[in-house]
């Protein structure tokens, strides 16, 4: 599971996509270019939960990791790109 | 007629607002730029009715769910102000997220038109949206717009649809009427159903060629620009380029023109006055007003170029990536990457910088950032840096650069102090930032931003700065009996007697002269005043030598007039840069803090920091250069120790609070 920049050196558009393995994990353990389904947002912060929801980040929705940069994760959720930190990535459980 | 413009952050609301009203409100390519609501009349060319149409630009919102602590401005506005029509600006490249808010807005019972904005981007991506189908599903008109284009932008059609829709009603596609707003579970369930409906609508009207979760060239660019190690040097290099272009290359070239104009004006007025006018009046007019203001205005071109470049930077979308890069470091001092944006903006002017802290959700982080942003040297402080670098250090480049690095150091220390005192060292805070698409920055918008800034500066210079300089000139020319002060007896002037008590406090810092104290005090009204007041008080008429393009005419003369050693001069510079900002910026701080304790602590911190930093600079500098400590070492040292001791006491108290919190949570 190589997240570093060295494994994605070229600038072309990728057409392949990896399949999710079907295990439940949190997003910080995920693979790039794999489409996951969100299972749960593990947090006590209701404001955060509502905010994530309004972006389309909630149980049952699709989420893909685009890059891992500097301990931040770039995600694709409903046609937008977001950068989140490791703490937040660990709170998003996916399958 | 009242129009409310609302929509997701970064959907192009403010650009559209500017386009239909002809205004130049602040725009930036990162979510959260619009903070307060703004109102203006629609352009005559678009307004085909007899009466006024007022457009109101609201801050962006992702939804109107009752449990989000932000976005209440939109909700409250619509409930309280009763707009006639709502224009919902929807980012055409992301309707699957945007329509959530749209369907909520449709339930308000206010006639609505959807502006499908950024439609030029969709054309590029070859995404097709069936407008009629979408309009049918939503139950309201949908107009394609591209607010960044001057012509062919869909705005006329938009306004005509708005006029048609006025007074009509629509049936919302989704109704949450039966949901108990107080019950979290049922709100959540209703919201999920809403998204199910939105997904269905999107599927039926949108046809994408490339799926969004595929890698693109922009993602590859992000991997470099926001790279773990490369990101920082790239950012430093870009900021360095911004500064060297404005301060070293383009700026001074244009300044040359300005200064010749001012010189010419001075000679002209001098000629007009002739020999019969009283010397007091002539010195008031020539040295006080033209000299003082001229000293400042000469720097205007440098500041204009700086603003132009900063606007380009904000427009292209890079700032969000900088926030990602810096997040790692800011986390260590209790902030997030988002705090870098106000600080970068603050290098132009602290006021918009402080206002942009509104996008930071965490209250403590927002207030801390608002308090620390003024430490970044702003455009008004540039003349001060330039003056001292020129007079005392031969225009050496290290002076300015050191000030910026010192600012960063102070910000880091400040953030650490605040997070320790508030006992939140171990608090968890999540960072999430939308990464907008990169776009080629609009030169036109950057130019407009530059000119609006120049206009504001000229207004400021011709009112506040002019007034200050005139008052200072008068106060230093007369004594309390309102008699003119003799040539060598300036110490009996009104100004001297007011400033002298303050000057005593400044002795341990190396600059305990009333003239310097007076200049520093006027700096609170506008930082440029430091230069203006010094020009007046020391009767220096011209800081910029037009023949040699050096920053000071007769640098060593000026140095000897001020009577400062290099260490003291550096200390004075540090003092003026790192004390509280001008009153206008303090006003902005007050608006963001929303809490008097924070506000006064912030100002107290800034005062203390300025004093301590100047003290250290002067004493250590003097020690290094003369192997002895400077004047007033002991009293200054005591004062500094008391200040630092107080802060450490607060920090220890906060530490105990933090440990307790940690114990509770585990």
C-alpha cells in the first residue's frame, strides 16, 4: 500500500480504478484511486457531522482518495475536492 | 425590489454580484471570502424597470440545517429581510452537492431563479446539463451564467427571468414540512431523503464525460505544490517573488515618477508663497503637509504593485493549497493551515486579513489568528521599513527580510502562548478545506483591486495622514502659550511636553526621545504616520532621492539628526512593526473577537511583544556592538521580566487546565 508521490509520477489521466477489499477501515488506511462507501463518521462533534453531511459526506455515500500529501488526504466527494487532515481521515470509517 | 444572492461558498456569487452591480467587492478563489452581506444597486444596463433593484450578496452556505453553527446569516436574513426574489448561484461543475441547498431554499416560499454559474468550465469538461429538465424538476427557472465573462454571460437573461418570477410561487420538489426541527434523528433522516432526491435529479439531467474521482492534471499539480517537503520552498519562493517585484523592480520605477511630481509641487508652492508669508505658515504647508504626506505617498506605487500580485495569487486557487502545506506546522502551535491565508493577505493590509479569519470555524483558532495577523508587516509598515533600512543600514536587503522572519517567529510564539493559556494544547481539531479548481487569474480583477486600494490610500493620505501631519507640525511649532517656538528650543513645544512622558518608558529600548515617541504614537492612527511624523519633526523634506533612486537623500544626515545607534534604530523599527496595529485594524480585530477579554488580551499581548522585542533588540545589539548594555537596562529588564513572568504564570495555569481536560476525556 504505497501512498507516496513516487508511485504516481506521471501526469496522465488514469482510467483504471482499484476495487475496495470489502473490509471496514478508516480513510487514513485507504488506497489511492479506490472508491469506498462511507460507513460511519466517528466523532462527538455534531457541528462537524452536519457540516460533512452538507458536503455529501455521510453514511452510504461514495468517497475516493485522490492523493496523500503532507499528512493530508485529498478526497473526491460529490464532484468536489477536499483536503482533510489525518485526524479527520481516521474518523471516517469506510468499506 | 430586493434580490438576495445566495449559494455554496466559492460558487461565484461575489463575481456575479460584481458583474450585475458594477462593484468591485473582494473576490478570492478559496471558499469563504465573503463575510458580511453587501448591498448595491443593479447596473442601469441590466435594470429594465423604472424602479431600483437592489442586490444583496450573502456569505456562502452549504445548507440551512438547524444544527450548523455557521450559515445563520443566510437563514436569518431570508427570514427577516423578505427579499422579493432569490438568485441561487449554483456551481455548474458540482450540482450534486449544490442542489441540496437549492432544494432547501425552494421551500422558503420566495420566488427563486437558479443561476447555473461557471458554465464555461462545464463546456471545457464536456459536462452537459439539461436545463429544461432541471428547471422542471426544481420547479423554477434555470439560467446558464458565466459571471467571469464580460459579454455573453447570461446575466441579461438572468435578470429578465428574475423580473418574470417576481410575485410568483413555486412548488418545491422536496418538502420537510412535517419534520420536527428539534429532533436530530428526524432531521437527519429527512436530510438523507433530500439527498436521495437530489441524486436522482442529478442523474437524470447531468451527463459527465469524465468522472470526478479520476485523477487530473490539477491533482498532479497539487501533489507538487502541496508536497510534504517541496511545498514550503515553493511557497517561500512565490512570496519572495511577490515582494521583490513590488519592492525592488517594478515598484521603485513607478515611485520615481511620483516623487518627481511631489518635488515639483513643493517647489511650485514654495514659489507661490514667496518671501512675505510667515515662516510658520510656510513650514506648515511645505514641510508639514507636502513634506509629510509626500514622504508617504512616494511609497504608493510599491504598495499598488504588491496588491496587484497578491490579488493574482488569491484568484488562481493556490491559497487553498498553501493552507494544506502549512497545516502540519500550524497544528503544532494549536492552529490550522487555514490561518496562513489571513497572514498572507495581511502582508498587504491587516484589515482584510483579519476579516478573512471568519472562515476559521474553531473560535479559539479564529481569535488567535485575528490577534496574530497584524504582526505580519502590512503595506503601511513598508515605508517605515524602507526608511530605516535606507537611513541606518544602507538599504541592506536583510533588514526587511529579517522583519518578516521575526514576524513569523513572533506568530509562532504567540500561538503557542495562546493555546497553552486556554488549556487547549491537547484539544483535537479537524482540518477540512475545499480545493477549488485552479484558474488563470483575472488580470482585470487584479488591476481593479490595485486601483481600489490606491484610491483608498489616497483618501487616507489626504485626510487622516494630512490631518495628523498638520496637527503634529502645529504642536511642534508652538508652546503652551501659543507662541512660536524658537529655532533650537523645540523641547518647549506642545508636542514635546505631551510625548516626553511616553519617551521615558522607551529609554530602555534605546529611543527615549520625544520626537520618536510622538512618531510611534501617531503610528496607531496609521502606520504610515511614523514616516510622516518623523519627516515633520526632524524637518526632513524628502526621503526619496530621485537622481540616485536611493531611498533617502543624505542618509547619514538623517541618521545624525535622529541620534540613534544602529541597534537603537533596529529596535525602533521592531517596536513600530510589532506593537498593536492602526486603530482601523484594531476595529477589525474587535469585530472578529466578539469578546472584550480576547480583544484586550490581544492588544496587551501586542504591546508587550513590541516592548520585549524592541528591548531585546536594543540591549543585545548594543551588547554585541559595544560590549556594554544600553541605557536603562535595569528598569527595562525588570519590566520585561514581570511581563514574561505573568505570561508564564498564565501558561502554567492553562497547562493544569489542559491536563484536567485530558483526564476527563479518557
